[in-house]
């Protein structure tokens, strides 16, 4: 059971998104389309055009002239370093231009929208920071490869490196980690503010219609609690989804390249791009397995809120009316709460058996896959670490639903309640207009 926002559902929950985003349906679709177009444009057309289009020469990042034949190793290393720097600068130019075009267009479209700057600029900043954090993961993956090769070298030939070289490697990764920590802290701080602005927009929308909805059962809870929980879940779930997609884009080509070291799988034999094949098959299997095991959970969570609301409502009435909230009535209502919770616990029991069993077995899947290549000595320890890390990154991206299923279940429950509330709100408004006429 997957949360769907099809055409039939969008009008019922429009307030959740339209209160904050500019034309949310088209905003998100255009973002996905523009991102795909930019990625394809980079890899198939503009990646190698930096020599003629880049402005890097103005800032000291000029593409170097081609090496002469027979150049020594030092010259080749200098050429590679200069080329990497120039290419990185060219990529940032391309990315900046793509960002400005998208942001500028939507800021113009939503120039009369109160929340346009937060929704457009905030979304763009979150996407950029998430992309940067994924790039840090890529840098760490490369560092682990060279570092473990260094360890293998000195273990095989004691004294072959100086201790200063060893500590130098640790210092280099320390700088990367310090920058990454600072960016992660800022990102969490900013995302929290971004999502609270989203909650504020929803709150202003619903409270602006309070006179119309105040008689709807649970109206106060929908406006206060459900919008708060929706914002909190989106803070974690939305960023996680974005990170998973970007991690997949960054690490899938790496895993594809590393698959050249693994040409054979246990029990299967030779398989082209074996690592990518296993990561996709194992992740799809886990997603389908968890979806099947947890198919009843969203409905049970929704029912849980209904019985809790009925019990809470009777208690509230009992505060003001002596003829309400009798022990027998409360006992019956709490019995419904108890029954639903126990049913929920039972379903989570076998769901967690499947979930934790799958995740724990999954830790050993790459080691099983690499067994023939390890025995054959097909790669170094550093390459093995890069393979394991890249495999885990790709597998984790594909397993987004597996890792986030319980949170998605909660979001589905809130989505159902807000959808029902929005429907009742529209019904109440229609009834009032009919009465006036």
C-alpha cells in the first residue's frame, strides 16, 4: 500500500500543499523533469564542453593543454589534478545556471504568493545541501579505497611507509568530516525552519476557515496535531527520500564501474554488472516483502486515531457535563482502544520479524556475492572497501521504502485524516453557501 496523490485525491488534500507551495503539482513535476533534463544534458552533451564554455580561466581553473607523448609520471599527475579542478569548476557553473533558471522562473510565477521565497528558495537550498552531503560520501568512498590500500601495503611490507604518511591520510579525512559536520548541522537547522514555515502556512489556511470547520468532530486536533505531525514527518521523510535519490545517482555509476572486478556470482555464474544486478534484485525483493507484511498497518493506524479521538472526546465532554463520561461508557470506549492497539501490536510483530530478518541478512549479501572474487584475489583490500561501501549506499537508496516503512505508515494515517477533514470542510462550506442562497 503506497501513498498516492493521483488526480482524484489532489483536490481533497490541496490545502496541505497549496497553502505553502506555488502550484504544487506542477512545481514538483517541473522540478523532477528539469533535474532529469539537466542530468542527461550534462552526461550526454555538456560534460566535455568545459574547454570552450567554462569561465574557469578567469579564476585560475583553466583546462590544461594536452600532454606531450612520453610525459613522466609527475607531469601526468599535475595534468590530472588541473583537469579535475577545471572540470569541477565547470560543473559548478553548469549547476548554478540550472538552479538560477529554475528558481527565477518559479519566483516570477509565484511573485504574489506569501510563501514563495521559503518554498522555492528553501527547497532549492535543501536540494543543494543534500547533493553536497552525497558528494562528501563519494569523497569518503574514494578515501577509504586509498587508505585501506595503504594499510594492506604496510602490512604486507612492514616499514614501507612513514608514520607521518599514515597520519597525513587521517588528517585529510578529518578536514572533510569537519566540513561535513558543519554542513549537516546547518542543514538540519534550516530544514527545521523550512518545515515549520510549511506548518505555519497550513495552520493559517485552516484557522482562517475556523468558523466553517469548528463544528466538525476533531477539528482542533486536525489543525493542531495533524499539521504538526505532518510537518515533522515530512522533515525526516522528505529529506531522506531526496538523499536516497541523489545517493543513487552518485553511487550507481561508481558501483557500475567497480562491477568490473566481480564477474561471477555464487550459484549463478557470470553476470554482466553483477554488483548492480544483485543490489537491485535484493532491494526490490525487500521492498515487496515489507509492503506485503505491512499492508494492513495504515488502516490500523487510522482506526487507532478514530478510537482514541472518541475516547478523548467523551472525557472532554465529561469535564463540562455531569451526565457524560460515565465509567461504563469510558470502559467501553477504552475497550475499543485496547482492542485496536492489540491488533496493531500483533501486526507489527510479524512485520518486524520480516523487517529485521531482512535487514540483518542483508549485511552479509555483499560478502556472499564477493566470495568467488575474494578467493581468486581479484582486487585489493582498498577496492574491496570501496565495493562494500558503494554497494551499501546503492542498496540503501533502493531500500528507502524498507527503511522508512513505519514512518510512511504514520504519514498515510495522517494523510487519510487530513483528506477526510478537507472533504468535510468542503462539504460544510457548500452547505453554508446553499443555506445563504
